[in-house]
C-alpha cells in the first residue's frame, strides 16, 4: 500500500498520523515492517553465515585467486623497469642499441642482489627456451661488466643476440598477460606479435580438451546404460531385496578409490585375470592378449565403475516415486509393453537421468587419479596436465589458465544443458 | 653468517660430539627435515637421524615427506614469511631454482662441511660437479633400464641401451617415464651419440628430431609410467619386458623381494640428490647437524640401507654390507667402476633451459 492510498482512505484514521500508517505503539508501520523484515533477513543470514564464510574461504577466494593467477604477470615489470623504459625508443626490429643493454645491466645488478632474477628467468623461459640460463648466468657476471654493455652481453650468452628475447620482454612487460591463455589454446605469438597456431609438434591442449569432453560424454552414457536397469530393478523390488542390491551398488563407493583402481589393474592387465581366462578358454592366443589397460579403454572402464553410484542414486530416488499404476493404466488402454515403457515410464524418469548425467559428467570432466594410474598415454585427461603444471613444472600461470578454461567450459555446458533439460534437473 | 664464524661453528659441533655430556643441558630443539618418504627416508632415519638424536638428546627430528613438492612448499613458506622446514632433501635442478630465488641459504662448502678423514677439504672430496651454490649432495642415484630375466631366453639376454631400442631381437613391451628427461638422452645414445656429446646434440633442433625419430622406432611397444613405484610393478607382473626406473627401487624389488630383474648399467643416467637449507627457525642447530650428517662415515652408512652411492669420494671404500640382508652393497652402487663404464651425467642446466619446450613436444608425441 502506498502512502497516497492510505492518505485518501478515511476509514483508517485510527491508525493514521501525519498521513502515515502507524502501529499500536506509534511507530510508522512502514518503518516497523522494514525493521521486522531486516531482522528476519539478519537471522536468515546468521543461519547460513557459517556455510557462507566456509564457502568464501575454501571455495570462492581460492578460485578467484586461481583465475587471477592466469593473467598475473608481475615479474618483468617489477624486475626490469629501466629496461622497459629504455626499450620504448626501440622499434622492435633487429637488436636494440647500447642504452637498452646498459639499462638491462643495471636492472640485473639489482635483481641479482635482491635474488629476484630467478623468478624473472623462469617467467621468460616459458616464452623462449634458454632464457633461464641466459638471465641467471648473465646476472652472476653483470657486476663485473663495464660499458659498453652490448658486446659483453653478446659474449655472455647467445640469446642476447636474438631480437626475439627483447620482443618478448617488450610484449610481456605489462602487469597483466594473455600469454598463459595463448599457450593453453595451443597458440603462440609470431615475430610481429600476432597470435598464430603453435608448431604442430607442440600442440597438446586443444586435442586434450576435446578428448576429455568425448570421454566424459562416453562415460556418462555408459553409466546411464548400466545404471538404468539396475535402478529400475531396485525400485520395483520389495524393500529388503532393494536394500541388498543398494549395498552392492554402494559397496565399491565405500572402498578406497586407489584400491578400486588397483583392482582394475589386476583384472585388466595383459597377464591379468581376464586375459588369462580368455587365453585359457582359447578365445585369444597368448601372443594376442587384449590391451585393456594403460590406454583409453582402461580409463573408461575404471571410471564408469567408479562413477556408477552417482548415476544410480538419483535415478533410483526418482524411480521410487513413480507410481506403478501409470504403466498399468497405459497397458490397460492398449499400449504394448514397449510403448508403455518408452512413452509413459521413461519421461517420468527424466529428472533422475538429468541429475545423474550432470553429476557423472561434471565429476568425470575433472577426474585425475584414475586416468593417471590406468590411462597410459591415450587415456590421459586435461586435469592430468593441470596437475602436472601445478606440481611438477610449477607453471602455475598455465595451470590456472587451463583450469579457468575448463571451469568456464563446464559452466557454459551446464547452461546449455539447463536450457535443454530445463528445471527438471533434480540433484539428489 | 661470515666465514670464520662458520668455521668456529663447525669446530664446536665436532667438539660437542666428543663431549656428549656437555651438550645435554641445552634447550630442546625440534628439527623438521623434509625428504622423499618410503625406503629413502628410512635410510636417512637409520643412518643419520637416530644416531644423531642419540648423541644429542636435546634434538628431536621430525620427518616430513614433502620433497616431491619441495620447491612449491619452499616458495609458499617464504612468501608467507613462515618457514617451518629446517632442512630439505631435493634435486639439484630445483635447488638451483630456489637458490636463484633467494629462498635457501648459500653454502660455503669448506667452512660448513666436514673435511675427509685424511684432511681433504669438502670441496675436493665431494664428487666433481656435484656441489651447488646452495646444494650439499648426499647420494648419487641413477635411472637405469631394467629387464625381467624370465622374459628372454637364457642365451639372448639384453645388455645395452641399443638392445632396449632393438625390438626385432628383443621383443616385448617397454615402459618409460612419461617425460622427456632421460628418454631423449637414451634415444641419442642408442643412435650412436657419445655420452659427452648428447647435450650438444640435443641443443639443436635436428638433434631433437633425431631423438624423437629414434623413439618412434619403439613407440608401438611403449607403456608410460608416472610414479617411481610403477616400474618394478610393471616388470614383476610381466606387463612389460623392459622398464626404466630408479636403481634403488629396482634393487629393493630384486634383492629384498627376490624378483628376477637385471639392471643394464650401460648408459645409466646419473644424478645427485642432497640437502638444501631454508631460512628456517633453527639455523644453528641445523648447520651442526648437516656438518655431522654429511661427513665421510655418515654418507657411507646410508649405503647400508639403500643402494645409492655416497657423494664423497672418501666414503666409497667404507661402503660395506646391507644392514638387514648382509649382501655386499658395492656391486649395487651406481658409482662402482663395474657399473660406471658409460654413464650419462644428467645436465640440469640443459633441462632448466629447454625443459619447458621439450616437455610440450614430448607430451604431444605421447598423445599422437
């Protein structure tokens, strides 16, 4: 109710003062309502506050930091300020002149004292091989150098005679960089600073993204194929048998991931149980044992098994609520069993299929332990390379860029999926 | 800390060892020592930590198995301004990186490390090329090609890296690590490049092409391993006929578990492993510890528990029998002259300069 309405209504004068509605104790109703509303909001906020704080600290801030790391580029601007200034006069063609080398010498002298040359060297080595050696070795000698510096630098390391290193310093001499994303998409910069495709024998990531996507789709489909009948069976059995089956589904869920993965290695390897059985039964000869592990097949088999419960649980919970009378009604109205199943039963399970498919797909797109153990080279996924750059190569910028692309890709896919399947997704 | 003071420190630590009772009144100190875990940490515990703690009751040593991510850990601790590690076991390439970043202590080797028993200063006693600006080597380990002897007839056992690349005469699958380091060196070595020239060849694009072309010849027979424990497992399961691997783990599988493995010492790839000292909370105590734990006898003692060679020349004659198995460890040392006939010494400078590019190319090659 607006103020204007209240003022023109003569029947409400008891609760009116100065044209405003008031409560019994005389405060304006609007303010009182607002206060009550605010109190409710605060109480509601207090209820969720622990979770909110937890999510902020453990989820949102780290992800924000990770995304920032993928563009953060402080090493060159902070270590080589004089060089960057001197390079403004350089046209980017051929080698720069003496003032640039002199400024570089001054910057490296300070960097060597402050021990910041290491991080600069690592950063530049991502752009051009041998930059690390050029910088650390030159920095160790630079305090003994005297003008003219250009000659001394050319003697100290061959890279100082290559215009490319200066083009890179100039291009990357900014606090933010796109170069991690350029690398993560198998692109690189050419001599003129244009983004071009990486040399064919160094392209990795785009193919891996596509493979990760296809494998995740395949695994989702397989879990659905295997999970649908078992969920159907469980939902139609009496409770105690259904519970027993449920335990069989959940049992692998309760065992350690590593144990399950290792068990698959024992079963699938060339001297493993399955191959031994096939050879013994005479289906294959001993020289032609099937390669079912340390390749993509191994990853798909093991991950389908591990992720099956994520499909079965939502499916089962939805199927449990579908009254059997619908299918019976369809049958009594003349539908044959297939039509009754396909046109009446399956549409009602869609929320479960939607939820299960999203769960399995999103978990598998970021999976990493199982592909690392049983994937060989053809069964690796993008997360294995992210882990590699986090832990081994320590190129956190590239790892962050790869992770951000994966995250954005998953969000886009989820958005599209949500448009297609709509509000029917029922998680859990 | 200046040099004379460090010398003094060294002397005091030596004296304190002679007069154990004198140090018992000191305040308790907890040293956090970071290493690789497993059998390797165990060998350090038995050779260094336990005897040292016994002689210095005020010292408690806490083991942390963080070496696999040591550089990341050191960076994070120093950025946060809260260094909790006192001593870290790491590879020389990472040590040089940490040194360039100024997050670990530069080492004055002759002042901070014990001389050999005959008085040779530390800088000459440690094996040539092993000492780093901030790095104190403990052991020499090697990456070797191993095969399962049961998978080849007795009269046709492989014996060289060339055999490893010869699929016709030595059929079977081969497991290699999923990264270029070592594999490219072996490819060139098998292709006839002398060990001393390998890195000169690899520095040229033609050399890299040549190495990959050689790897292509066995690609259909390759399996890739990631973790060190996988290689003895793959061999034991006869999943592969050959595997590259760390000699210490192969020794464990062959001698302790009795697996039928034989090491091909031809073209073994040799690298150091050792200590670095971060700017941690107990610097004096840790310097005393390092002075003692890297002396000639201690390095020789470690070889009683694991088959890695001591990094001091003066330790070699003291290497004896395995503490539990009673077998002579000398023949299992990578540095034994019978094994050290064609070693490839891993060039960390090369890998820090070209590693980023070659790892990308190797990953691309694996995925194809």
